[in-house]
């Protein structure tokens, strides 16, 4: 029998903050010979991006790799705001944020995100999502990216609970699958109503969804 949930662990992107990498690619296309889709396909899931999210290379090194890949006619100072300009908030995000606040009365809340240092610094300044969590785990600080099992093991050890006492939600099925392979409970996030139903099914207590403020 699974233990009682003690920690509710949330992903960041497309759960608490939405993003669209094509916005950045469209702006970069003005400074190279490639189309926005070619730019997106070349480096948003590239080895350079993964290394950057794992904290293995500096922002300047990442920029130089992108510049070389795209033959980009753009300085680092100009590149940084374009790289960061991908985030926005939806009604769904605001609802989940309110839910996190609601859960804090009975549970430890935590965030686990694949994120690079530039996006983290930008979000801290522009989107007040990190302060609501008891613990924030970021890939560039931990040195691993999801779905590497080691990143989940680091989180489990830091939280000081058993995997079965953690409930995790993420929009990417392969990341939830990796966490579940270690005993963490959880679900793939699709929308606010589905998430509250999954929480209830796992015995997690919170204010009725219709009473949780939505913005």
C-alpha cells in the first residue's frame, strides 16, 4: 500500500508558465539565412541546449555554439533578450499557481524543472512563480536533466521522504514515466481539471476546485 503523500512536485514549463520557442526562432530568423522552423529544429533540442540546461556550459559558450550553428549575425547582448522572450501566462497557469498556494496548507510543495540559467533569471524578474514553493530544483544547478533518473534521485534524497510519498506532475509523459520507475507517484499534466481529479484520486486534500481562485 502506497504511503500518504507528503510532497507535491510540479514541473514548470507548460504547467506554471507557458512558452513557445518559435517566438524566439522567428526573431532570430531576421539575423540568419534559416527559417524559424529550421532554427527551432537545429538547436532547441540540441546537445548544446541540453548541456546548457544541465549547467555544463556558460551562457556565453551556449551563444557561441548557437551563433556557429546558425551563422547568426547577432551579438550576445542582442541574443539574450531574444532567447528569453518565449514565456507567457495562461488561465491554466494561473489556476495551477493558485492550487499550489492552496496545497501549502497541508503539504510540502516543490518544483523540478529542466531550465537554463538565463531563462531562470528572466523568469525570476518577470514571473513570480518560484517563491510559492518550499523547494525549487533546477537542472542547471543539479547537473542533470530530466528524464535522467539521477535528477529524481537527487530530489528524493533532498526532500527526505520515500518516493511513494511524492506526487509529481509534468506535461511530458516520458518524464513522468522515468519518475514513476523510481516509485514516485504522479500524472501527466493536461489541464487544471484533470490535475485536481488526479490529486483527489491519490488522497491529496485541497480546497474544492470551484473555490480555488482562478485569474
